[in-house]
């Protein structure tokens, strides 16, 4: 005969544990003045009847969802508050960033990026401090204190000012909504709840594994909360593009390219419910496309700002690419270079670096492949003079001494004062 | 029981002390590969496969003796976490390739703005060597200035590298480092 009490006991305990966890996940961690009711809910509704969809999904709905009038970021909290402690830690981190060895101090580039940040942040501009850093990864970040980091990997991948502004606007969204303090409070509340639940489950005689299940559900809840913040920040990114007359298609275009780069680099974006702090790239691109469709009709002449952008980024691009090549696997470096080549700016430089990826690889066919790309670079605009030295090195690897000598000589003609000129001369002596 | 506890405590304390004194005006063997003569005292520690000597602390000045690098191995490897993207030393590598091998290795190890200032032919224990002077930046630290001495013997790369904070510590320690590097002889 079935004994429901025993047979269903563990299941019931687990169910209670999960329910408790769900309650914790729903706890409100927002302050008045911050938009809280719709966090994570889709701004556009696809499930309404066709007759009501146009109204439900109008540009006004989108704009009001990402309103900024009632937000008060960057107001210094009392030191004894939890936010005050967070500010102290973040200010200490900012002090380190301000003297970091990888900080780019070029005035023209910093001035330009600060101008764009001021444009999108409007009245909050004086509260924002921008740090441009050489980090070969696609990212930027912003803290509630007003510190914004812009990484070289983002500057290299964005094709115009609108694309860069979309990402900076996203970070500005985190700042506006004070997501960092929200996350900290959520984390503390979840931790407290788990402690209470552990005691309660122990007293109730819950079976082994109940607590593990709760921890797993808690982790999923934390990540879901983080993803909601990212979705909200994406919305703000689009909002600031709209307010400043930028081309709204910039944002989905950037996400689509990032997805393409990752899949070509053999590191596709696998979504994991328990570890993903950001929504999947597909979701972001799709959502941004939908929102863009609603808002685009309101912008009469959308701006991309491509010329301005290239004028400031191109002087630094070679260094940014070298960082990527030095620190990324071959497939990732090639995937990035292919996308830059697709954009078609200063192709000689890009073909040269593609050759460099092959020459530096451990592949046996590396030197031959490199020579193909060096050749292509020399017939395109923007090939650097140092190419001849690397071409000579590839010939040396293939034991083609005569060709190597010719390339070394060309290198010395073009760069007679290069730091390794003496070394090249002694190499030429050996080749004679 | 009491002696066992004292012995254990000593063992624990010893394991905490990872720097050892390298006395001045003496001969020493480093990494079972390099024989050096010191003029001043240094502090030594092992890190990964390298041995580091320093006078004022590893982040301010360090003289690094890398393990000999054979064909297909990554040179300049200290921390294994950088190992997967480190460039490889290949048999038949010529001296003219060494500055770029060094630069890309340092970049892969996380240094920024690595600039080669000068290259010069030199000797290491009577073998042909290359001296490369460079500057670079640490992510969370000061501008570094340094030089490396690289030699290839029997298809194996030997590297000794000195780097120090540019303005204060390089001028203070470089002279000692130069004389120590000049004294290197190879056991292998």
C-alpha cells in the first residue's frame, strides 16, 4: 500500500524549497523613483490582437518605458549607508584605473570620446569621468559613481560613432538606474534568505540535496536578475541614440557582427541559464531590431558619424590589433580581421596583420600563407613599411635567402633609423 | 608531541618564506643552467619555471632567469595561465626574430605598450647573443624599463631579462644587473 507521507515527502520538501526560493527572487529591491514594476518584462507586446498592436507597440510606449526624468544617479550617498560603502570601494578602484599602465592618454581620442559621452548623457555629463583603456575585448563599463571605462576592443569593433554610442548609452543606462547597488542589495537579500531557509529546511527534516537545489535556483535567480538589468540598459542605449538623432540600426548591427565574430572564432555564444549574466547575443540583436523598427520613423536624417569616428580611431588601430593578435587564439584573431576587412578601411594594414597572424602561428604552412597576405597588403592602401622586415623573416623560414635579402634591403631603405636597423644590417652580412 | 609541534611549526614557517638571500661577491648557480657572480646581495625566489632576483621587491626591479627553451616550447613563460597563447620558439629561429618573439611574449603575458628601443649584438659566455633594450607598462603599475640578453646554443634559447620601474629603480639597480648578466656562464 502506498504511504503518501513517506513517498511524497522528499518531493514536497523540494517543492517547498523551490517555492521559498521563488519568493526570494520576487523580493523588491528597488527604491522609490526607480522604475521597478516592469523590470524584465518585454516593452513590446506581441500577444495583443492585431488591431491593438500598433498602439501597444508605438514609439511613445518605448520612450516612456525608458524614461529618464525621475532618475537621480550619481548623488553621493551617506557614508554609513550600504551604497556609501560601495562608493568608497568603487572610488578606490577608480584611483587605480586612473594610473593604470594600459590607460590611453592621447588627448584627441579622450576628448572625442568624452564629447560623445557628454552628448548622450546631457545634464549628467559633468558627473561622468571617462577612462579609455587598452583591453583587447569588446566591452565598456560604468559604475554608479560616474566612472566609465571604454575598452580598445570596443573601439576596434565599432564601425562608426553611432555603434560606439549605443554601447556607451547602454553603460549610461546602468549608471542611470544604479544597477550596481541594486545587484548588491539583491545579493545580500538572497544570501540572508538562503541562511534562513537552510535552518528551516534542517528543522523540517528535509532530505539531503534540498539545500543544493535551493542554491541552484538562487544562482539562476541572480543571473536572471542580472540579465534583466542588461535588457534594461540595452533599452536606454537605444533611447540615447534616438534622443541624439543617431542611426538606430547601429545597435542591432553591432550585435549581429559580434555574434558572427564569435561563431567564426570557434567560441559561439552558448546560453546557460545558471551562468549567463547577459542575455544571449541573438536575443539582444532581435530585441534591438524590434525596438528600432518602432522608433526609426521618428528620425528624419539618422547620423552614423563614421568620418569623425574613423578620424579618431584609425591612428590607434594598429596598436589595438597587435594587442588582439598577441592575446587571442589564431581563429579569434582571424575572425576579427575578416570583419575589419569587410568594412574596407585601410586594407593594406589589415592584410599585413592577417599575414602576421599566420607567420606567428605554429602552423607549418604559416610562412607561405603569410607571404600571400603580405603581397596583397603591398598592393593595397595603408601597408606599413615594417612589412618588408616581416616578409623577409617569412622568406628566411622558407630558406629563400635571396628574397629575404631583397626585403631586408627594402626595409632599411624605408626605415633607416628603425631600432633594429643594425641588427638587420648584420643579418644582411650573414646572408651575403 | 611537543617536539613534533615545534617541528611542524618550523616547517610551516619555512614554507611561508619564499625569498632567499643571494649573497654578494660570490658565485651561484641558477636554475641548474646559469652560473653567475654577484657583486651586491640579491633576494631570490622561484616562480613557475623561472628564478627571479630582486633588490627592492619583485614589482620594482627583477632580474629573471628563464629556463632554457627548446624547439616547440614557449619562451619567457613564468605563469602557466598565460601559456596557451604564448608564441613558440622554433628550431632554426634566427637572431633577427628574437626581438619580435620577446615582444609578442611580453604582450601575451599581459604587458602593454611594449616598445623595443634598441637591439645590439652581444656575447653570453662566449656565445653569440642579442641584447634588446625595451620599455613597457604594467596594467596596474608604473612604466618599466629593461633589457634582455638572449642566446641560442644547440637549438635551445637562453634568456635573462632585467626590468625595473623606469624613473627610480632602473637607475639604482641597472648597474648591478648589467655586471651580473655579464658574468653569466652556461652549464648546458
